[in-house]
C-alpha cells in the first residue's frame, strides 16, 4: 500500500439516511431498549392455537422441555436433588437463624419457592434457596427497628411483607423488561459487596461460636468487636471448643474436596453430617445444660398460609418496602449472575427477564406460604451442577426431600447446637470472599479496584446499605466522568498502509503534513460539548505551535474522525457549528470522516452538512486525507468532487 500522499481509490459520498416519522423512530428505540432479543419473533406467521401454545411455553418454560423429559434425565436429577437437599436443610436452618427468624422458616423457604421456580425458571442448573446476604440485610435493617426476640410475631410478619415487595419488584422488572437496571451493579461492586457482606456475616457468627446470649444488631466491625470484647465474662469455652472443632472439620473436608473434584459430594454432605454429629454429641453429653445453645422444638407440618399476616397497613411499611427493594435487587443480581455462569458451561442461554419473573413469582408465592426471601445461591447451585443435574426437576426433588423432613424429621433437629449452624455459615461465607477476583480487577483496572474496595470497606465499617451506595455511586460517577470528559487523540498514518491510528498508541505512525486528524472517542452530548470544543481548539493551537517551531508547512485542514460518535444531541451539533466557525476564522477547513447514520441525520436536519459542504464529508479517514492532499497539491483548483478525486488514478 502507499502512504498518505498516495490516494489510490475513488471516494464515496456520505449518504444521509431517510427520515423516519418521530413515533416510528421512538417505537424502534423503545423496542431495542426493552426487547433487544425480539422474544416475539417466534409468534409471527403462526395460527392462533400455535401462538397460544408458544405463549404458554414462553411464560411457563416447563411446558417447553417437559415433553422431551426422559428417564435418564430423571435419574440424574434425582441424585442431584437429594444431594442439594442434604445441603438445603442445614443451610435453611442456619440462614433463618442469621436473619433472626425461627429456624422452621428456613425449611419452609426451601419447599415452596423451588417448586415455583422449577415451573417458571429458564436455568437448568440453578438451585433455589435462602441466601446469607439477604438474611444479613433483613437482620441488619429490620432488627434496628423491631427486636426479633421481644416482638417475634411482628418481626416475622414484616419479613414476609418485605419478601412480598421484593418479589413484586423482581416480577415487575421482568414483566416490563427493565432488567437493565440490575446492570448498574457493576462486577467490581458485586465482588466488593459480597466480600464485605461475607466478612460481616462471619463476624456475626462469633455470637454462636462464643455462646453469647446478647449481641449487637449493628453489622459494622467496630460494633461487633465491641459487643464481643465487652462480654468476655459471658464467653462459654464449651461452645467455643465445639465451634472450633466443627470449623476445622468443615474446612478440612472442603480442602480435600478441592484437591479431588470427584469428592464434591463429601463437601456437599458435610453440613448435614455436622448437624447429625453435633446433635448426637449434645444429646449424649447433655451439653445444653453447660452453655451450649440448641435449636429446640421445631413443629412438624408443611408451610402454613401467611397471606393474612402481610402487614400492608403497618407503620413500618416504608422500611419494609426499602428492605424489599434492596434485598430484591441484590438477590436478582446474584441469582442471574450465578445462573448465567453455569449456563456457559453447558452452552445454553437463560433469559434474564424470564429469570426475574420466576424469582418474583416464587418470592410472592413464598411470602404467602411462610417463606422469606429466596434466590439462587452459588454454593447450592455449584453442588447441583457438580451432581450432574439435567433440568430444574432437581429443585422439585429437593423440595420433596424438604417436605418429607417437615412432615416427619423435624424432631430430630431438637438437639442441634447453634454453634454448628454458625460453623456452617462461616464455612459457606469464606467462599464468597473472592480475593482472586479482586487481584484480577487490580491488574486490569485500578479505578474498578477502588470501587471494589470502597464497597467492601463501606459494608465492613459502615453498613450493608452504605457499601452498596458507595459502589453504585462511584460506578455511576465513573460513567458520568467518561461521558463528560471523553478521550480525544491525534491520529497518524501507519507506515505502508492506508490505516490511521492513535499516535500515542502507535508511535511509528506518521503525522500528515498540513493536516490534523482528531478522533472523538464517545457520543457528543450537552454534558461534554463545552469540553470537546475547548479540547479541539487546544489541539489545533498545539499543532500550530509545533509546526511553527519545526519550521514546517502551515496547518490547512482539521479532520474529525466521527467513527466512535454513536449519537449526538442538539448541544453537540451546536458545538460542531462553533468549532467550524473557529476553524474558518483561523483560515482552516473542517473535514468530517466516518459519521454514523444518526449523527449524519441530525447534522443534515441542522443544515450543518450544507454549511461544511457535503463534499467535505467522507466515509473513511483515508478518503478524507486523500481529498485534503489533493487540494494541497492543486490549490488553484476548485473544491474536489468524487470524479476529480477518482480521476487521479483513472478509477472514474
């Protein structure tokens, strides 16, 4: 290929796209925003009966895959369901205890919601159940206003109501296809928030490990340590010894299961095995009489209805809605992220909006059946995946196992020590502190690492709400900063090519004599229009000073590469008009290269194309440079046309 002075092909005029009516354009934009995957394309050109069937299959996915279900699938799902049930029972009791709820509610929450999700969810691997972070949020936010021990009934009723509002929000986001709202929780925010929440949850378990009767409702590390070390006289060595023993046992099992993947089922069974061993130990030694706290009586029977217990007229309604919104969004972010991660391994796609509707409906149904917030916890889903699940039937098997437990086996948990539950929670939470992800974020993007650490420190030293607000706020500020201060850089010609790249990134790129080529690396809006106007003026001034100092030929043309300018508003158009006037006052010519369709349309409607001259708008930077070089070498000729430029090489 030649250099910048050798213009070897015929340029093409920039076409102005045809104008669309405003309502049609608005409809197209809304469709792309809310229906980017075009979920209704399968309904086109179908008879009414077929449309009805497809509609039912779309909203109730089990109707789509159930006819293809085989006995081989059932055998795999049966093993996976029983395996996750062995984890669901102790985790359900543990997380209910973490949320300051009666332990039986943790079992209720592992029965109804998985059945609803199995019908409505689009993930084959997600295992539904209670989650530690949501449990912590409920305990921290609701526990500040209502004492769970002194007013247990009201506390439970408000928890059910918060779960209802969380489900309503989740279903609403999915139904109105507003799932992009969850995307405001960046990866760095989630990593920091989850690690902070896991740290706080682990510290909260010191109450169970040390056998303390009274403990702070605050979640920050300062309050927790103050509560621990001001009650040293209340520490129970029996409880501490038992807790340390089970922690060692659980971590040892985890270590060996990681060493050999085929032993994953041992790690999955370890929590239930700990509950059994702990209960036997307490029963045989009567440790409950020596300071070891136990669960006590768990009533037998399935979930009682709780619709009448929802407190819509409560003075705490505002607080309950706030808890529902925060826990609902966190549960969605975690559940969808987990579902998508495991779907990638099996090479299938899950619909985020369907997942939101499924999550919402299972929590609405759960709130009416004595359940609190459920989602798709990573630990349970990982066990389900490794156990070889094929479909969501594994959730049905798990729910059936929990149902049997509720009907017949709850008396067996009477002597289960709370310290064992604390050990199970600590072991599960340590896995959420993903320091490898934090190290990776540090290597890739330092500002993302600041967001991650800010979220973590906000949760640990403030509260879960503070950590969440810090992460989201800093992430949004970063986006606003990018929009308000977009990058602009000078382009040069890569030797032996017609390619133009950033001179900073490719130092070998050559400046084109008499021409300044600038690239704007973001859409142009009112928020950055003033900055870009001043920055472009500075680029021109610096280029003129550099040319003058080197004694080279003067600057004649300024080419703006608009390839990265996806859109522009009226403020941006006004900015370009001012830049054009400033350039003309300096005796220079403004040239535009590679404008997109939306940009071209608005430039045309504002008559800026006519002002600049359509002959000075080009499809590529190479064509623009060729035209400018043609004029520099034939300064006595009129403005170039496509015919003139192409005729140089006999192309026209």
